[in-house]
């Protein structure tokens, strides 16, 4: 299977991963042939892409980091949490109930992720525009948990990190929707309002949720920057909490790769380049180095171009060699050829590099 952006999906493509609605309901099952009607409906709900079957990718398996039904339930729980916060009607009992639900979700994430022998992120995530904030919250938690595991944090610390990460944007419920969803450039006064969301989230969670202080602190610090140019406190370097430094990287990476109504998402390799370039200025370089080991710039199933004129599909990735995947070449210049495997880590192929991803294939 391979991922295809929704604008590039062709009629007759066979769906390989079931599409779920926000409440866990099945919208389209894996195995169905996509008609133009189905494709238009998927575009209508703002889905950014699908996984399909074709001859190029017929024996390739793309593994999810966590179970799709678990992820969709988590997205729904986040939506409920944001709605409660917006209403401002949480009682103490409701707050404890909501915390317990989120805590259980994070524990489930950790259990699922721990089952992965080769802990690298190989998927391009499927998101819906209208529910971006909730998908984003869940994805930031997953990315933060993976990074926390790579740092060998204790299970308790990873759990607390996951809670802080999944709640990092809760303060956005106090920002006017017309500012949050504005397509054009923000005015200075609008930007000043946006910048209040991390402090608002910190205050709200501190008042409503019975969670450790380092969770509140992670929410407060997730827009601080290593060089002191962040907000709201303009902290520098290790003045920023570890949770804040981790969530900052996960937050920016997921935001970059996400399609938004006003721009197309970056390819994973472009987003990783941005994160790398921000080491020691925006982000803690030690954390950046760990993060880039876990995120694959060319996910399995990606169609890539090579420096020698070949076109290939990525079939396998390994930690620590993200830019040197195993690929199956199927095209030379402009003609189809008998497919063959190239391991770009092999000494004989070191002169060959990946030069880009082809999305519309």
C-alpha cells in the first residue's frame, strides 16, 4: 500500500486503510474501490489523503503507530474536553472523570507504542481539516511519547509527558474562533491574543485538573524557544522545562506536516529539515537529534526520485539512517523497468541519494 494525497487519488483506486468518522463510525472500509463520488465526499470532509493498493505497492505494509479505533476515540475525547472547557461548566467530579479518561488514553498509547520493536514513525497521518486541533493534540502526544521513550524516561514521566502533550492546546478554547481560523496574516493585536493560549491553558488545567505540576508547566512552556525568543515568559535553554522542550518539537513538526485550509502541509523530509535547522535556536539540539532518529523523512510507501534518475518506492526504513531507506526501483528516466531492490545504506549505493517525493503518481 502507499499514501496518496486526496487531490491526487484516482477513480478506481482500492482503499487499503478503513476511514473512520470522529465518533469511531466506519465511513469507508478497506478494500472498497473508490469512485469519484467517494473521492469527492472524502475531499468534502477535509481528509488529507488515503492509503491505496496498486501494483507498485502491492506487497508493502504500512504499520500504524497505534490502533486506528483507539486514535479516533482519543480524538473524540479531546473534542469533548475542549467543549467542556469552552462552556466553563466543569464540576470537580467532571474534572476528575475527564482526567481519568485522558489518563487512560495516554496509558493505552504507551502500551500500544511499546509493542513496536523498531520504534520509528513511518506513517503519514490521516487528518480532517475541521477537526485539526483535536487530531493535532493527539498526534503531538504520540510524538512526545515516542521522544520520551527514546530518552529512556521512566514510565511515570512518559505518562505525565503524554498528558501535558495531549492537553497542550487546551487554552485555544479561550481564543475567538475568527482569529484561530483566519486565513490571512494576523494583525499584531490578534497575534497578541493567540500568544495567550499557553498561559490560558496552564491556568485552566491548574484550576480544573488534578495533574502533576510538570504537566501544567509543559503546557505553559510549549511555545518557549531555546534562544529566548518564545512566549509567554521568554525563557532560555534549560530554563524551559523538559516537557516544554519536548512538546515544542512535536508541536511544530505535526503542524508543519498538516494540510491546512490556507496551505498544503510540508513533506516529512521538509519538516525534519526545518526542525534540524532550528536546533540550538528554536529547539534543544540534543532533543532534535533524538527526534530525527525516530521520524522517517521518506515514509514507507512514498514514491521517491533518486539522484541517478531512477524512480522508486520506499519499502523499509531503519532507525539512524532515515535518509538512506531501502527502495524498490521501478522506473528509469521516463520508462518502466523490471523492479529491483536498492539498499541506499549499502556501500555500493552511497553515491545515490533521494532527491524528492512524488505525491501525484
